[in-house]
């Protein structure tokens, strides 16, 4: 699993791992039902503490992207079990913030929507 992590970023590494896994699922690089690497294996591969990966997996589990089991490990949920984006108030607030930042930065509504279209990947 290839991850782009920025150790100089203000975004905590566990959150970057979470985001990379969600992007991988959304882009089809990680399949629905696929078993993720063990905490130890992923931590060793990317050079972080096992607690960091464990925290990322726990967050993904809480958010409904993966299911963790002591015997099976971490497995990506089936597509029909993924959390509903549209009903998540947190996502709506993040999108409003992003749109506001784009507008303040001189981005037109159409430019912003074009960027959203480019970023959106249908799986």
C-alpha cells in the first residue's frame, strides 16, 4: 500500500493514514472487502509507531470504513455498508469551509465546481 505522508505537516500522521486509506478506497486502489495490512506490517512499511496505525484503524472503524476483528484483522467494508456522505453533517461543514476558502482566494463558483468534478472519482 503506497501512502503519501508529510511528516512536517500540521495534520497528525494517524489522520494522514486514515485519509490515504479513504482515498485509496474511493479511487479503487483498495477494494471493498479487502484485508488491510496488519498494524505492525503497515507501521513497519511506512516507518511509524504501531500506535499511530492503530489509532488510524480505530478511527476508520468508528467512521464505518473498515471492520476490525482480532482474528481477521482490518477489512474494508462492502460498498453498500459505507457511511452515507450526504447525511454526515461534518462533511457538509467541511465542504462549506472549503467553498468559503476558495471564494476568499478568488476562485469563482464555476472554477470551484470544476475542481470538485475533477477531484470526484466514481468507483
